[in-house]
C-alpha cells in the first residue's frame, strides 16, 4: 500500500478547513449544512471530509432511478443518509409522462434536473462534491457560491471573514453553497 503524497494530505487539510469555515458561516446565518449525496465517489469523499471536519451536517439522497446495487450500497454503508423522493415513478415512466417519450441527450440532459437537481430539494445551505476536471463549467466554479448579488452584499462581511473574494461568486440555487 502506498503512502498518500504530501500534496494529497494538503488537499485534504484544505478541504476540511473549508468545510469548517463554511459551517461557521452557516451557523452565524442560522442555517444547517446539508450534503447532497448520490452514493458516487464524489459524494463519498465529501461525506468522509464532513465527518472528519467535525461539523454538524445532514446528508440527503434525492432518490430517483438508481440501480438496485447503488441503493443497496447507500443503505448498507451510509444508513444515516436521509432519502428524499419527489417522483413516485422511475426513469422510463418519467420519459413518457414528462418528456413526450424523448430520451435525454447531451444537449438536453433533463434527467439530472428532474432527479439529482430537483428544485423541490434545493437546500439553503448545501455542500456538493464537484470535480473541476469533469467540465469547463465546473472548472469555472468557485469554492463558495451565494444565491445572488443581494445575498452576497448582505453577507459580505461574514463571507469575507472566512473566504477571500476570489473564492466567492453568485449563481447558486442554494442561499450559500460550498
């Protein structure tokens, strides 16, 4: 077994410090940090980092059309994750009912909007696992994102106490998002 590199250890420390800072902001704003959990590797890493950071948080799984293997994995390995389900039907039925039988495409990948990013489950204070290497859009994201300019202006002193200006942006669905 290989030892983790110093760079990896530094990345972990940085991530844990950011989570702790974010939790302090949330507490001062009267919010509870919530982790968006899909059962994938990004979610597992974020879950572990949140646990190791020592913050109080809850993890939510927006259940949709995952495989039985994924569902069993989450149930067995992450029993404290809270399951939410807005759609009472599966993927194929969703295509028929809500999208006139049109399959999702790269240009119109509505499945994530319908399920994973369901607008009914936008938490005010959310932590997400997003890797910059996955897309140009993700590469352009900042560490801390707030809903809009008004939120940023009202909370500027608090946000700037923990995150420098170049780490902040607007455009999150959540009030604040790490």
